[in-house]
C-alpha cells in the first residue's frame, strides 16, 4: 500500500476511534481504576495480613509501599516508550503482566513473596498508566470535551485510591488473597476490549532512544524514594547510608535533567517545567496525592484499631471520601473554566487543610459526623485540585509529547502516593513509639514489639489477654492518636503553604 493509499485509511481509523471516544474513555478509566485501587487496597487489610503472614513491621510497610515506589520511577520510561513504539501494545502487555502478578500475590506463602509480587504489579501498572492520559489527549482533540474527559479520569484516579479500602474491606472478609485475585477476571474482560477499541498511536521509532537517560531516570527516582523512606524509617540500612542513597538519587536526577536539555531528541521534554503552570500543576498533583493516600492509611488504621471497627464497617465509614472524590472530579470540570486554574487549585488544597483541622480534637471516642465531614472535605478538595493540575499539564504539551507529559503527572501521582505512605507513616511511627509508656504486666520484649505499630500492639495485647492486655491496648490507642495528631499537623502545614504558593505564584487566569 502506498502512502497516498494509506492516508485515507489512517484518517478513517482516526475518525472511527474519535466516534468511539467515550467507549475508549470508559475502558481507560476501568484500567486506571484497577491500578489506583491497588495502591490503597491493603490499607484496611493491615490487621488481617499481620495475622495471616506475620510480617515484621518493616515487611508490612514494604508490602503496602513497594507498589507505588516501583511504579513511580518507571512511569517516565514507559510513557516515552509508548510515545515512540505505540501505546496500545504497551497497555496490552501491561494487562498481561498485571494479571500474572495479581495471581502470584494472591497465593503468596510468605511476606517476602508478597513484596516481590507487589513490585511486579508496579511494573505492570507503570506500563498501563501513562497511556490512560496520553490516549485521552489523542482521542479528545477538542479542549472542552477533553476537560470533561480529564475530569472523569481524575475522579476515577482519586476514587480508585479512595475506594481501595472499601474493596479491601469487603474482600478481606472472604480471604485476604481475594484482594489480588479479583484483578484476574477483570483483566480477562479488559484485554480483548482493549485490543479492539484502543487506537494505534503513530510510532516514532525513527527517533533515537537514549538508554542512558532511561537508566538515570529510573535509578535516580528509585534511589530518591528509597533513601527518603529509609532516612525516616531506618529499617534496612543505617541513617547515614540512607542519606547517601538519597543524595545519589538527587545527583542522578540532576544529571538526567542536564542531559535532556542537551539532547536533540530527549527522553523527556524537561523544558516543559520552564512553564510556571506546568511545574505548579505537577507540584499540586504530588502534594495532593501525598496527603490523600498517606492520611487515608492513617485514618483506616484509626477506624479499625482505635475505634474498633471491622474491616467492612471501616470501609463503609470511608464511603463519603469515595463519593466526594467522584463528585469533586465531575464538579471541577465545570468549576475550572469559570474561576480559573489558580483559584481552583489553591481552593481545593485549602479545603483539604481546613477539613483536616477537626481531627486534632479527636481522641479514642467515635466522631461519626465530624469523620464524615472530614472525609468529604478531603475527597472533594483533593479532586478539585487534581483536575486543575491535570488539565494544565496535558494542555501544555503537544500530542507528540502527550505520553511524556502524562508520565510526569503520573510519576508525581505515584511518587506522592508512595511518599505519602512512607513519610507520613514514618512520622506516625516516630511519634507513636515514645508515646507508648511501659505497661505493668507486659514484658520488655512485648513492649518492644508493641512499640513497632498499633497493629503489633493489638497482636501483643491479644496474646497476653486479661487486665494487662487491655491496659496495653488502651495505652497504644492513645499513643496512636497522639501520633495521628502530629501527622495531621504536618499535612495541614504543607497543604496550606502550597495553597498560598499557588495563589501567589500563578498569574491570574
């Protein structure tokens, strides 16, 4: 077939996919939902996992966190690979890998196997995620329609993180492995649908692809996230070594950025960051997801281990977060054109900070009304801010760089999720341990184990039983509440400063 003959066929294919654009959007959102749910699906399952696999406190943190920490460094790599060699084939390969990893995770006999399976899930997720945004950019050329599509996409992204604990709460009551195994039949439906519906993106394999840049981005981001996590937790390597790893990650990323600025065909168009709107949008995604996912883990543990909710009851009590996240994404598509990106983004972040403030008055008693208000404010505020950021990021990049721009946003998303769990979880651990005093009747070894986490304290209290066990659990609950307050203060300060910075630095729309 000649080029002249191929052109009409290509135009017909493009038109067909644009006619099916809303069906494609549904497919992409279902794919995204599957991936984002996995970032938080274990939050409710922490007590059950602790009982089933008996992981150490360090292993438990890695089971929860390794998924996001693996996804984040790989998103830029797979986003640019999709731009050059076709997004559709990368999505299909990602589906297969995600399904295989889900099956391995479901039947993991040990905590170590589960950690490795979760890491493999991260690789599969990183293959799929950049395409969900870049394909929206491809099939929705009209900006008004694209804003609606991005509003739905971002609502699904936040709702996935929010609904993860709900799904986990339902499935963990059946069997903890069902949390992962449920992915397999869903993927068996999505795979043929994706093969039929998703458009082929134009290959750009004629352009050079720089392997050194790819290695610098992956290793640099991984070292940055790992070093930061270990500097706080100190679980695998000494503090000094973790600082060196962190600094090495910073150095590699600086090298990566300088290299991209010199290349004629860079792996990532870092010059996009020269645009104030683009850079601010990325920062908004990072911090918004940081607060959402990190605090969600803390609040899920508060519901179960402090208030005594069952996994299912705790998941149901978090429903306002899910509903408000979906509502916020849909509402933001209409709010953004009216008040502009600056007001939408800063207002959303400010609302989250305001909604968190009442939690500083909480103790070990239930607060059903305040809890619902808090969840509504977090979900709606984060989602409004994320939509403003997503629209700005994707509108700033040409179609040829849509995968790279999507990868930057999703790297910020996953890095925010991973660092939210790592940093806020570490702050909680640091504040929790010294707040738990020695309890009469509990051995020194028992107290050492109890100070690792509230879940460990509950396990020790259950083994001891009697008055000593009850006293230990009560003391541990108050210690966790103290730690939660510390974490909330840090989050409120960060969110407030970012909201002020957005309102100050961005030009009026």
